[in-house]
C-alpha cells in the first residue's frame, strides 16, 4: 500500500511539474526561421493556400487567417519577425448553428487541433521549400 501511495504522489508531482508543457500544444510553438526566408509573409501565405486558409486582414507584423470548412469557421493571428512565426488562436465557431434547434454548437477539439496542425504543416513546408532552394543556389555557386 505504501508503494502505491508513493507512486501516486510521484505521478501527481510529475504532472504538476509538466503542467506548463502539457498546456502548450505543438501547433502553438513558434516556428523558427532562418536568413533564407527573406519574406515571411509570402511563406505564410503559400503555406496557408495548401490547406485552404484565407487572409482576413494583414498588417506589417502579421495577419489574421481564416478557415471556413463546411459549417465551421476558425480564425488565428499569425505574427512574424525575422527569426520566428507565432500562431495564436482567435476564435472557433459553427456557422448557422441555432441552439434552439438543440444542435451542438461546439466544435470538437480534435477538429480544431487537426486544422491548426495542417496550417502549421503548410507553413513549415513552404519554409522547407525555401531552405531547399537556398541549398541548391549555394551548391550551384560553388
């Protein structure tokens, strides 16, 4: 019995120490970029196109991206600098959902995670393509 209590205390302590890490998901981590990404906004837009995300608004330091898929709408804020790209959630909602009809107006978190992961995947693929192009130009220059 003492062993079970000790294990339980250890597990609770482990989860409390890792709480910050557990609250942060992969698609929220900053995307690091290198010098070969001369125009981060263009790379972001190219990555967004792959998964049908649209630019809702844009300014000098970032943009608001929107995904409308079937009856769902997601909005995220994408900010960038010379060294990294950050993605933050703004809103998730079901379009034309009427609570009076007893519909579920909530979106399953698995769907949100998949759509945001796809956005991150598209952006990182666009950055990867730039890295490959940069490597080829450096190789050709030798």
